[in-house]
């Protein structure tokens, strides 16, 4: 198990990882690798654009839109990439159906 996996555990269904008790939606695993790499590269470029545009309101808004668009394309925001359960993105794990699982691994 890598350091990241130990620090940020994945839920048993692989839909989320947990940081400080909060669920964060993972990227859609059904994306082909080439597309996923392209989108991650765009996300990183958009984040750099946000950093670089700090003093320009219009540029900052455009850069943040690029970040949002990339995260939606990756499946981390917007419609879920599954259709059999609600989305618990950004919710505390202890307040979701993952509560028992979280209690067992966070002690």
C-alpha cells in the first residue's frame, strides 16, 4: 500500500477517498487512460492559471471555470459516474452510509 493510500483511504466501492473524515469523489475509472491523462493535465494547467491570475478578476473567473470543467469531465464534480446511489461528495463519512466502514478504519 502506498503512502497516499494509507493517508487517504478509498471507500470499499471505490467512489470516494477520505481526507480528514470527509468524502471526496474520485475520477471516473471508466475513462480511458489517454483521456484521463489529458484531463488531469488540463486540470493542473487550469490550477496554475488560477494561481497566476490572482489579481485579475476576469482571468481568475475564467481559470476557475477551466478547473471546474476539468473536474466535471473527470467525474469528480457534476453528475455522478454511477447510477445506483446518491452522491455523498464533500459529506462527512460518519454522516453517510459509509459510517460503519469509516468507524472501523479511523480508530
